[in-house]
C-alpha cells in the first residue's frame, strides 16, 4: 500500500480552491499552445481503432484489448492476435496480469483467454460454478462451459483468486489455476449474494477492499459473510450511476459518474467534494481516473449528448484540459495507464491509441500565434513579450494581457508584414533589433512602442547580406554580413566595419556570440573560421582547431566552456583550446549543427535538421528529442533559440515555435530494462530457460530481445554477445540476434540496451545454455569405441596367433610325415640298393 501524506486535508482544500478559480482564470502559460499526443490507429498497424483497455506487462510490452482481439506493442511494431491464434471469440474488453505473469483476457460475448509463456489458450468453466439463471445453461453437468453470460467487463487478482465481472452474469471468483489448466473452478456471485447480474467493473483499493460497480450502485465484498454489501459513502450521489472508482496515493477515493461529474472523498475527514463543469471539469460523464507520478489526477470524460470528451488534469496549481482544441483527438476514452517511462497511454473507443509524453514540449503554431509556421527567429524582450519572426512576417505574444489581446499579428510597419524576418535580438536598453530578408534592420523601442529605421545604419549595410546579429555588454549592435563585420554604436549613431585585414579569419560571417567575459566570438565561412575579439585591446585572436571548421552556432554554458557548432560536429573550448568534440558517433542526431542553447542546469541543447540533442555536461551523456518525443518542429532554424525569464527554452523550427520546459521533463530512466522475451530453435518458437541443454541438431538459435522506449523508440541501441562464439560485443539497432550452425559446447547469451537518454543497463540480461554433441562425439561413446577397437585387435591377434599355431602344428606334422615318408623311402631305396648290389655281386660270382 502506498503511503498517505500528513497534509492530505490541506492538499484537498488547496485543490478545491484552485478548481473553483481555474475555470475563471487560467495561467497564461497553459493557454493557447498545442500539446503532442502521438496517435496510433489501423493505419499504423493496430488491429482496430476501437481500443477498450491497455496494460503494460512485466516485460514492458504494451497490450491493447481491441474490437477485433488483442494487440501487443513494443514501441515500434504492433503484433495482432485473433481467434486464428487460439483466442476466444470477440473483442477484448479487459486484461489482467496475475502474480504468476499470466495474462487474462476478457472478451465481448463472455469468453476468457489466458496467455502463459507465449502460449494462448481458451478457458472454459466447470458447471459447478454456476447458480441461478446461469445454471439453466447447463445441459451436461460433466461438460465444461465455454463462455460466461454477457461481456467480460473486468478482471482482477484479489485475495489469491481471479475475479471476473460480467455484464449479465454477475461476478465470479475463480480458483488460481495451475500451469496449463484450462477448466476453471470457483464461485459465482449474483443478486442472491448481494451483487447484481449487471456488473460493470471491479476495483481493489490499497486497503485490500474489493468493489464492484453495478447497475444498482457500488457493492463491497465482505470476507466474513462471503457476500457483497451496499457501499454508499456519505455525500456520493445516488441519482447518477457510478462509472469508475479510484484511490490515489494519499488515500482519497475518487468516484466518476455518468453525467454527474466527479466526486472525491477526503481520506482524513471523510467529506465528499464534487467537481463538475461548473468548477473546472471538462465533461460530466467520467469514464476513467488515473494518478500520475507527480500526484496529479487525470480524469477522462466521454463525449455524449450531455458531456464533452477530453481529459481534465487536477493538480495543486489548478486544472489543465486536453481536448481537440489543443492536441488530443480522443473523445471517447475508456482507459488510461502510466507506463514505466511516465508516459500516459490513452485508449479511445473510436480513435485508437494515444500516447502523451509530457507537457515539457508545447508548440505555438499559425495562425493563432504567428503568420506562418516557418519560424526563422524568436526572442523575449524585457517586458516579457515574445517575438516571432516567420517567413511571412512578424508577430508579438504577450501572455500577461487578456486572452483576446495576447497575440498581435498585424499593425506592424508594412515592411515587416508579409516578409521574412531573419533575426530578432533584444538589447539591455529595451530595444528590439529586427533584421529582414531584405537586409534591412529595424529597432523597436519598448518604452514608446514605436519602430525606428536608422538611415545611417542601413546605409552602412548596403549592399551586404545580413547573416548574423548580436549585442555586446556595452550594448553595441554587431551585424555579420557576407562581406564584413559591422559594429553599430546606438549612442554615437556610428558604424565601424571589420574585415580580414583587421584580423578576422574571413569576411563572410556565419555566427556571432558575446560571452560572459565580454569577448565577441566570430565564425566565418573560411578555413580556420573562428576568431575572438579581445574587449581589452580590440584585437582579433584566431583560434586553432585540429582541422578546418566552419562555425554555424556559438554559445557558452554556465561552466564557462565555449561551444562551437559546425557542419562537422560540435566543439567545446576552454582557454581557447579544443577540449571536446561530439559527433554522430557520440550520439548526435546530425553532425551539421543549426543552433546551440544552454539551460540553467548546465545542459546544452543542440538543434539540427533531425531534432534536438541534449548534452549533459555533468555526465557527458547525450539524449535525443525528435517528433516521437514531442519535438514536432523537427527541423530547427539556424540560431533561432533563447531562454526566457522563467527558464523555458524556445526554438524556431520549420513547423512552428517550440517551447521546452526543462523543469517539466520526466525523470530520466537511468537503467533501461532489457528482456530476452523469445527464443527460436531451428526457426520455431522454443522456450528456453537458464541452463537448458539442447541436442546437437538444435544448433540454429534466434534470440529476440527488447528494451521498450516509447519516448523515442528509434533511439534505442543494443549490444549483444554470445560467449563461446563471439569475441566482442556487437552493436546494433535491431532487436534480434541470429546464430546458425553452433558447435557443441557451453554458451551464455548477453544483451544490454541504451535508451534515448544515452544510459545503458549495467547488468546485461543473460541466458546460459549448452549444446550436446552427437552420440559419436561423446566421451563415453569414444571410450566404448576405443575399447571395442582394442578388444577387436586383441581378438584378431589372438585368433591370428591361434591360427598360426595351428598352421605351425600342421606344418610340423606334415614335416614329420614327410620326414617319415622320406625315411621310409630311403629305407626302401637302401633296401633296393642292397638288393641291387647283392644281385650284382651274385652275377659277378656267377661270371667268375
């Protein structure tokens, strides 16, 4: 529960008093200008322009319930879901994210869907839930019911259960389901339980009370009796139907009604106050209530035959109204949220999604404030009046006058009407110096309110073309031209001309600036085109840069550093020496600088053709402001800027005058949240958790990551690295990393992001995983193969040895047999020889 301040009662009294006055007296600061509401509809990719509800989930995605289903928005792209993605039929009227990170969707027609882990499934209901009229729908007590009676008007988590309100079936308390459960169990509450069949919404306050808005009034849930009881705080109307309930951070309860205005019950006194169109509320049909980070209360009103559509913001300073006259085209608002960047997101029944990114930027446009929107120059004089010089003439805006008299668009000298006003520079004596595209200079005296044309001054300028103009601490007027530098002394009515021969770096002057020490800085178009006039001795000093520079704008920040904008980037000088250079590589939108404007806090705003940059001299960070962040002027005009007496910064652009209130900028998000929200394996969605092990065939992996920045989504940059595959961080503006043919091993995917303020999240989002090698590469398989190989070799050798032994034995046997045979034959031969010898001897004896 958020804490409540001690001064809640005093705060409430202040609010009441200011509201009573605000519809009579509006601050001039808040009247007339146009605020920026970024609009998205079907043309931008939204599934339907009928948007019922909005939430931002834990991953910072924006989810929108529309007339045709569900839409997810990441700041750049819309992703639409319908029945073809397994959603229940009908548009989505209510969305709730439960404590387990699941999204509950309530549909027109009574369907309910759940998104869990990027998986969408339809929900059905156990017949045991239903009572009364709804029980008549049950044909089979064992068959689940696919939808509830009427539309789902609200879903919220309360007391560990999911509560659902319907337009014709009362309310249901559903038991918190486990993972993957489709059939819901629980209890139904209708008239018998103190409720009503027509329930329009649910609200749980910080005191753990649950309220249900019905056609018979507000009902409060009573835990002891498990029933709903009437809730009628004293002073709340019973005539007008309550449409919405809200409790602010101070504990005050707010009640919106149908054409009965807005009621607020004080948390300390219990007293009820009424706000309606009579005391500052824009419309009496209140459709939604929201509190922003400043504690301001946003009240949306619906347009109908008795009410006007728009938003009333209630703050201690009074009320501010946003409607179709100052930028908000939403007339039928159904829901509002404040996102984590402090933007206000607005759902409209007919016009789609609107994003309000703050009141720090306001635009002043033609024809209300000036003859044309091409603002070449602007300034504030010592009376507090604002001067605008456009391509079609001059205008004067005095916010201190009555509303009808604040803007002067005509009544100027003919030579200042319907002509381009190039430069306006007030001086310390109450004069306003005006240079035209015709290269003439006029002086307006704020004391006698007359325009003067000095013949001698303009004679000294002919036939030169005026390019720059400023005044110094002695109130001399310095005019830069394409052929010389002219100094005009208003007291002596005398002009002095300076050229290259006097020490200038060139004759074509591009920029002039007088610093806090009285030195005049002169930029020229020639090489080394920067010089400084020493006020002490009147000599010109040429400044040396590392390369040739062509100054386009010069200024000084409170720390005494001189900044020089060029066509090649921004240079910071200290003691006539370059100390810093900033380019697109450091975060500038463009290297070509049109204007430079410091604020009171030491920040330097840098104007280009693509928008604004802000350089924080304390941190060195560069942030961007483009059309997406409310700077609708986009293209700034050369040296068309100033800081007014309230500290606001004004910029002349090609699309009107822009005012920036630095004090109104939302808190800087110093730690952008980065999420790895989806993984794909082999090009199919495959949820991965830390430490998961994948097969060797699952080696094509895609990581989708995101850091949502609605303020300026185009400024988001990412760095990612896959440890185990990448050797260094990869910088990109894409939110997807693709890896194919990863080798088996251990990996850690790391990603971080920077937002439009230039901050990177210090701790990257990470996901560790491993890819197992194929079976034939595993150690046990290799060992087994080696063992089998060794066994095979051993067996082969054993068998071979056995065979060899057998062959040896066989050969030995053969040898023995052959030897025996030889011996036998030898014996036979010997026998034969003996027989032959005996025969011979016998024959010889016979012959003898």
